[in-house]
C-alpha cells in the first residue's frame, strides 16, 4: 500500500514525499459516553488506521488529497485561509489541526502537500476523524521538526472536534490514538488524564468487530444533545452534592440523590454515565485477573444501559449485539463508539468466530436487509512515523 501511495504522491505533486506516518483507529472495550462526564474509559488502538505522506512547499499553499475521497479531488487553501468550509468536506479535520498548530508554532511558515489513505471503514465509529487529526499533526511535527509532545497534539485533536467541527466529544479517541501501545488497552481517567496500560490479552478469546454498515455522521447525531442532558442532570445533583462531574459519583450515591433530577429522561442519561463508569472499573479488574466471563457479562450490561438509559443504539446495533450474545462461545457483546450506527464488538472464543459471523449475518440480513461486516484486528501502537 505504501509504495502505491508514494507513486501516487509523485504523480499528484511532482515531488517525492519527505515524511510518512500512520495513525490507528480505535475500539473502546467499555466506558461509553463517560469521557465527557469525567469518568473512566477503556480503549485500545487497532491495526486499521490512516496512512499519510507529506512534503514541504516553497510557498504558503496547502494541498490535501485523500485516496478515500477521490471524487472530492484536491483540496487547496493557504496558511492564511484556515477557516472551516463545508465544501472542504473531510479536509476540515486536517485543516483544523493546521490552524491550531500554526497559531502555536511560528516555525510553520510554509505550505505543504499531504496524501492520505485509510482502511478504517467510513462512518464505522472506529474514530477515523481522530485518526486523521493526529496523523496530520504528526506529519507536520516531522516536516517542521516541532517540539510537540503527544499530549499537546492529543489536546489539539480534541479542540478541532469541539471548536472547529462543532462536536462536543471528550478526549478518549485522540488520547488512545496518541498514546496507544501494541497489545495494550488503556484505562484512562478522563477527569485527571491519569492512565494505566493493561495487557489486552483474552486467552482463547478474541475481539470481533461487527460493522452495521450504516453510515453515521457524529455532528448530525444526537451526541451534543446527550451531553447537554448530562450537564443538566449534573447541575440538578450539584444542589446537594459537591461534585464537578458525574464520574465522581458511585451508583449508590446516585440512587440516593437521583430524585433531584426531576426530568425522567435526564435521570436515565445520568444513571448510564454513573453505572457505566462503575462497569468500566470492574472490567479493568476483571481483565487484570483474566476473568473473561465477568468481562463479557459487563459488556452485555453496558449494551443494555446504552440501549435503555442512554438510547444511542438503534435496531442495527441492537441486532448485532443481542444476536451475538446468544451465540455459543460468545462471552459478551456491546455497541462501541458514539452509537446510532457504526460498530459493535463481541468477545468470542477463537473456535466460534465463524459461527458468530454466520449466525449474526443471517439475523441481521433478515431484519435489516443487508449484510454486516466483520473485522479481526490486532491492538496497535499509537500514531508513529513510518
């Protein structure tokens, strides 16, 4: 793939690429919609991701091209034209990174050419947007030899989502893509950014990623609405509790004070955030102790909470997860990512993978009308030079 990209780069830009990099996608094992609620998340970087090549220019022109969006063509702007433009489509993610990096580093005084190609399915909720954000930052860091720490780049990626694109997402996606390690998941406390690497080894079991193949655009989803509901619930609880986030509460504390949240829907949203946070801490302990049965049970409970209390699943994700839960050899299954579409994951015995794919596909096609896709990929390093 890389050699083909190098050839395409020379054809497009008439010069050889100076630097190359890879940024992974991610799955979240458990801990969904907890990252903007000050709770714990438990993600891992995956071997699917985005590859990029870049070279500096002598002028201030920036040219971006994606092999995944050839119909969009070359996106061109200058270092002085870094505002969001709907017509620039996918390129707004790298453009936001360029904007915030160039405000911070005066060394970025020339334009550049970038070619990208990803093998993360579009809209699969495996974090293709954070992947391209960190990839862009890493390419620019190499081109201009910037003194840029990983955590600073991670925070820029989140800022692009929040301020430039307009999605009030938390820091999980950028964090795992920036800090990931092969064969390791990360337990991250999003309130403090303290984290632990945990071996992502499941004995005779593997993580199967099941894609609904239904496109979801995060900005068009109800993501921002869910965040606002949680913030409102938090404000109600703060009448009696000295807390800064829902992630500070135990489930017992929440149940004692939940009547402060008068709106029943907001109460359910908060219950998910608190209970999911507790499940994530339990899942960390279960994995550390090789208690895969307990880990799978927590995956199932997470999906139920996301379906009933947070209402971010939908018929496609429910069909995948709930069918998988009934397959012999599956310990647990849940949606992963923001929800509404995208992917689910199943913890399945390596000898039952084919059975999982057959049974889930049959049910899914019967109910939804088209087939899901399945991926079995290793746990990857974070963003890196190639």
